C-alpha cells in the first residue's frame, strides 16, 4: 500500500516549473503550508522568548534595572500575544496541516487555497502588532487580556485590535478547513472512531476556534468603538461596565486555553503508545474526555474574575464547574499512565518530552485546581502563583508537546534522523531549567508578589534571581533545538525509514520518508492493523 | 485548474490568497492610521484605507471569477461540493457567534450593569457614591446611563419601520425559497422573477433602515454615542445592516449567474450558500426585532 500511496514526481502537474516564489507564496500543498506555519511559529517563539528574556532580566534584581516600567509592561503584553497567537496556535495548525491529511489518508486539506490564505494573513498581522512597539506613544501595555479602561490608553489600540481581527480571521479559516478535511476527506475505512487521537483533538479544537474567535473579534471591536467612536460598552457613566469586557473576553479566553492544550493532548496520545509499544489505553474514553473538556470550557469563564466582584451565585457556579474539568483531565492523565504501564518502553527524545509533559502538565493542572477554589483565589489572584500555573500548562504543557511532536515527525518530514544525542541534551536542559524558571514562581506568588510589575519588594529577591537564571538557561537551551532542526534538515546523513519508530502505527508511517510532495492521491486501502486505533474496542 | 487525482481534486496554485492577505493588511493599516490621525491633520490613512478596500473588492472579484470558471469547467466533483458546503455552514456559525458577543453585551447591559448602576443587587455602592440620583431604566429614560452620555434621546418605535422591515425580510426569505424550488424544478423564468424580487426586498430593507438611521440621528437624537443603549442599538443593527448589504450584493450576483445559466438542478452550491446566508441574516433580524426594538 505504500506504493499505491506514493507518486513522487515534480510538484506541479501542469509542467510549469515551480520557482521559489510560486512554491511558497502561492501554495495549495498542505505540506508546504504546514512547513510555513511551523517555521513562522518557531520564529515567533524566539521573538516572544526574547521579550521574556527582557522581563526576566529586569526582574533579576529588585529595583528598576534595565528598562522603563512602560516598556516592561509592553514586554509582558507582547510576550503573551506573540506566544499565544504567534507561536503556540500556529504551531498546532502547522502540525495539523502536515499530519492530518497523512493520518486520515487524504491527498490534501479540503480547501487548499483558503489554507494558504490562513497562513499568509499571519505574517502581516504580526507585522502590524509588532510595529506598535515603534509607535511614538509605544505599543499596548495593558496586558494581553486588554482590560479597559487601561487598554484604551495610548494610540496603539487600533493597530492591536486590527491585528487581533486578522489573527481571528486566520484562525477561523484554518479551523473551518480542518473540520472540512476531517469530516469530508477521510479515506474509506477511516471511521471516526478509528481516527488518531491527534485528529480527534484537532476536530474538537477547530470547533472551539470557530465558536470563540468571533467572540474575541466582537470584544475587541467594542474596545475599538469605545476608544474611537464614543460608544459606552465599557463606560459606567454611559450605562456600560468594564467588567462586561472581562466576561466577553473570558468567554473566548477559557476555551482559548483549551485550544492551546487539546492538540497537545492529541500529540502526547500519539507519542506515548508508540514508545510504550502498546495501543492507547481507553481510546474512546480519551475521545470523550476531550469532548467533555471542550463542552465544560464554555461554562467556566468567570473563574478568571473571582476577585472582580461577582454575585455569590456566580462565584459558586463557576467554582464547581471549573473543578468538574479535573474529572475528564484526570481520565486523560490516568490513561497515559496506563498506556505506559507494562509497556516495553524506550526513551527517545519525543518520548522524553511526552513523559515530561504528563508529569509537568499535571503539576500545572493541580495548581489550576487550587486557583479554581474561589475563596483561595482571592489570595492567589494576580499573583506570581497564577504566572507559575499557566506557564506550567503552556510551556511544559503545550510547548513541550509541540516539541515532542516535532521530534516525532521530523524524520518523516525531512527524511533524515535528527541527532538523538543532541535531542536528549535539548530535553534535559529544557526540563531542568524550565523548572528552575517556573517552580520558584509558585512560592513568590504565595508570598504575595503581584504579576506584571517591573520592581518588587526585596523579600522576593532570591527566588526571582533563581527564576531569572532558569529563564536565561531555558531560553539558551532552545538554541540547541534550532541546531538539531537545522542539522536534521540539511546535514544529517542518517536516512529515516518509512516507519521511523519501531512501535509507530498509523497511515503516516506507510508513506516514504521524506513524505513525497503529494501523498494519497488515490485513497489508500486501509488495513485495521496498520492503524493506531484500528482494533480498539474499549 | 488543478488536477483530478482519482477520486480527489486538489486545486492548482493560485495567487489570490497572497493578494488577499496583502489587501487585508493594507486596509486595516490604513484604517488604523486614519483612526489615529490628529484632528485637522490630513494623514495618508484614508487614502491607504481606500486603496485597500478597492483591493479587497478586486480580489473578491478575481478570486470568485477563477472559482466560477473552474466550477463551469466541471472541476468540482461531489466531494469538493461537500467541502464548500461545510465551509459555508461553519462560516455562518462563526458569524452567529460574532453576533452573540453583541447580543451578550445587550443582555448584560439590560439585566446587570444598568440596574446595578441604579442601586440594584451588588452595585449598591457605585450607585450611592457616584450616581445616587440615577433611576435605572432601559430606553429613553435611562439607557444613556447615569452620566446621560450623548444627551437625552427618544427610541425608535418598534411598530413602524422596524415592523415593515421585519415583514420585508420574512417575505424575502420566502421568495428566495421559491426561487430555490424553481431552480430545482428547472424553471429559469420563475427563478429570475423570485430571486430578483428577493434582491429588491433586500434593497428596500436597506433603504428603510437608512431612513430610520437618519430619523434617529436628526429627530430622536439617538446616536451611537447615546450611552450603552445607543451603542448596542447601532452596533447590532449596523452590523446586521452590513450583512444585509453583503447578502443583497451576493444575491444580485447569483441572479446574474442564474441569468447566464450557471446553475443546474443538482449543481448549484453558490445559490444555496447565498440562500443560507440570507436566512441567517433573517434570523438575526428576528432576534434584533425582538430584543432591540420590541422588548
Ligand atoms: Cu480559564
């Protein structure tokens, strides 16, 4: 079947030679567009990371050290916007673009031209966003959550709002494409409940994206009209309420955090069975857990607002609804552990990152549970404890999963093995320094250090210094990652086999490495034992 | 034209996506500059915005022209058709969620923020300290908020133009459905009449809506600045009006395409997509009529 699936000739069927410009700017090829997404996301990872380095350098010692407070606030705001919308989300879309058609036996995405548009909006959106740093009045400095009235100060509002609109349009089109691909382009025999968990996680994530990105667009549009057209949505004198923005924003914002973690769940659910050489434990439970988490994500948003002055009934409802999410999440963690239980495990770099994900994401989940407790949240709110919490979820969660996925499929993309030694060096440096970076922040927060401040009480000096050292070294470790990627793409001599990993199952391993430009031009004939979940009955 | 690969169709490379990304960027870049121009300062924002907007129109024209050509050449098989349908359905769902944000703001203002400012519930202190003489009410007597932002105003009566517009949109939904049935039955003349009627109804809706806006601004002093009432009123009806405008243009183009015989009994996704869109606009209007005008 590998032969039926491959058809390795030049990339344009019309005989027109494809030059650099037409290949990368006018592409309708899911692999090229996926590559664009991944490269863009890596670039944004380093831009956003450099902002984080500024933050950690300023916080290295108490007292104002290097930058002005306004610039510091710009850095915290931009770091978040760039990492969320520029690094994590495009990375998942890139992985989805590359792998979903390969995993379901489709020749490409359902709407290939729209796919290209989804990507090409992004560089422009981020050019617009980042350009605000050079405006005379400076860029946005009110935090990525853009709470009014603070966020309405300054002249950057329009640029930021339009940048967010563009990112939203890109995400919605990307999500529509992914849903149409998964529902309409599966090869015969690829039943919904035989799909890889990664594909399932993207199907549900895409639904979340379409449901909440327009709500964010609405929220920032109201900011725009409040600022420039005299509306009163968030102005109490006119009968509005600044808290209204928080409600609308977090109605988007909470599903958004699952948009950034559900595909990570999917990635880990592919990687762990491969290196444990066992099918995933509780396949259906995994799928239903993702769906339940997605459903619950719509009814928990006000847990970000416990300290804002909600009515008591609201505090209680949102507290219990939030805690309920621990149940399906617990199912997932349990199933990952059970998949490893009794497996013949090996620890190649993707597996190391995946195992670290399970452990460290769970720490982030536990601190999330602490934050969900409304009375306790009055203490934690807006403190470094929150910062520690969501960085465990997003860095050791989402980003570790993205890195794991990139090592897992890099040989499939490039046709060459990456350096396992340097991959492991990257892993151990990352996993050590990320904990040095973020673990002390729990203590800082519990001791009362507020987030988003450039200066702090000397009592917090030691832990901040430790955290900053961890931050610099974690940042530097990512240069190893770039080195490993560059080596694998251009210099590695070691050919990758079709089935790169001994225990790997699924259609993507039936095509050659590197995956030819066009795959599955004819629908593959599917044998259930080739699928990762072909025989899963539970 | 792309290539037919076994059961699958993958379209060829196209320059329209990158053109679209560029013109979208030019548009918002111009708009942002324009919004930030100092009063009295000329600035280049408006020019850039106009260029970008014209670019968007040209881009839509060019992109759809190439898609229509491919469709007429028979490149789009059943599977492609399904992908298009899914794309349109989920696009409409995203539009629903966009309106949901503004309806949410409306409900929040009416149920929570305005009553709280009037001393209800947990807003007692704000009321006492800042606006102790504010009696919360929606509409003319309090929708401008405690600061009477935008000054006194009157509201638009539901049973005048808004009722007429409701009837217009409802009948337009019927006429577009009749046209759809005619298309399936293959009566070209009947399609053109009823689709044409739909376009006219859409245009007359817009005419009356514009009339209502002028009246609101000139006679009722109801403006976008009239506190949260004016904000929600004009943003909801305004975005809806923009969608009606777009829908009317799309219907007119579909009318032209019907006249040219682009659609067959079982191959007319373009027609159905626009019809769905039109029904969606209609349903949003019913929500508006209910919650903005009547209640
Ligand atoms: Cu949340």
